[in-house]
């Protein structure tokens, strides 16, 4: 299998690249713009493989995308390139429109042209896989789960841009017959996560002795999915999924934000105690909430389990411990990012 991964130097994209090179016989072309959240070191361990190639490019640049597709001739396009931080989308939505909507449209244009020129055998195996988020569905109450049929109700510029891209992909499938697949996942966590997102931010700030900021009352609920479980699901979908279908991918691990913070603190207390003998939980500070902060997300992942046999292997507890230990053991990776990007500065209050 020849898989073109857009955004392959980002968090989920790099995990997919590593999975494909290390655990399959697939060839991979990593197409990435190398924005602030991308990092070539996230794929360094597979970069010397003869089955791996990297091209720096923008998914909104049609000429660059066409050149990569025509040269590599993929069986699968796995589209992960996206601006993804909600707080940044509140401060500056333009980049989210350009990358998430225009970029997806551009990739669809190129993919359709390429697919139409394939032989019948090649066209039959080709898949365009669009990777999206559960945030497109809006906010849940205390009960219920997001299913593949849940109506869209995005609440932030980020989720609106992803919802728009989802609709484009679905339309290209219905209108032009492009063999599309669409997945919506819950909150990912794990190694190589850019430290502006909740879990890596907590670890980095805790180790630095800084305050651990919790939005609002800390009772917003998310379903947490270990990134390596997610990429196994993605592989199952583009290998065995039925074109035209969508699949929800979740970790079956609902937690309030404050419970996540306390869980990180408890692991750190055990594996990396503070030198002053105090508990990391003493660093928790409640801060003003994000505008339009969705109250609860929760995924019903029964369809992918039933049809493709996928289920998460990591519990939240086991996945979180692996994540915390990785950040302790790989300080050089994130310390360079912190020094360069100042990812812990508060954003999303000016919308």
C-alpha cells in the first residue's frame, strides 16, 4: 500500500507515519507544511526507511499537491493536515479557513482528477480518508453519545472549519463518486503532542513548577483516546472501511478536565516527586473559561468495533502513565518547543 499522509509531522499524523513504517509494509509520503505545531523529529525514528519520503508543502497549494500525488501515486490519501487549536482559532480564524477548508477543497480537486485517470483496478482500491473531530457535533448534555448520525452543530471557528471540510468530503463522494472515508475522533493524547494542548501542557508546566491552569469550573467532559489506538483505527478504516461510510473513533474514557489534571498530578507525584515534598495538585489554578467552551463530548464507537473489529487497547490510566513517562524521558523534544514557541501563553480570550 502507498499512503500519502498530509500533516505527517503533526501529532496524529506522525503517529500514523510511525505506525505504517514500523508495523506494516506500506510506503509513506509525508506531505507537511511544517507549521509551528509540526516537528520533523517526531518522525526521525523512521526517516531513514527506504519506504519513507518527506515533501514540504501546503495542502492549499494546488501545484504542490498535484506534483506530490502524481509522483508518488498513492493508493490512499490520509488527510490529517489541519489547524487544530481552538484557542488559536478564536484569536485568528483566518488560518483555519485557509488550511482546513481551502486546503481540503484543493486536495479533493487533485484527488478526484488523479482517481479518474487510474486504471479500473487501481481506482477500485483507491481511498480518500478524511480525519476529523467530534467537535463538529457541538456540545452534549449530561446524557447521550455522538453517533455517526448526530447532526452537526459546531461552536468554535475551529470546529466550524472542520465541519465545513467534512461536508466537502461527503459531497465529493456523493456528487463525483470519489471513494471517500470520514472519521471523527475524540480528544487524542500521547507522546509527541505539542505542549499547548491540555495533557502535555499540564506535564510541562508541572515539571517547571508553574501553575496548572484549569478553565472555568473544570467540569467540562471529554472522551480521551490514546493516539496509538487512534492510528490503528485509521489504518483499519482505510484498509477495510466501506467507501462512503463514516466511523466514530473514541477511547471509551470520559473524564472531567479537573479529573484529568488530578490524574496527571498523581502520576507525577509517584514517578517524579517534587523536591520540596509538596504535591503537584497544589499547583492547580482555576482561570477564566474559554468563550463558547463546549460542556461535554462523548463518542459512540460501536460501529467501528462491530464492522472493522477495532477497539482501544489502552485504558485512560495506562495511556496517561505512558504519556507522562514519555515526557519525563524526552525533555529535549519539548524543551526546544517551549523555548521557541511559548505554547503555554493564554490564548482565545479576544474573540
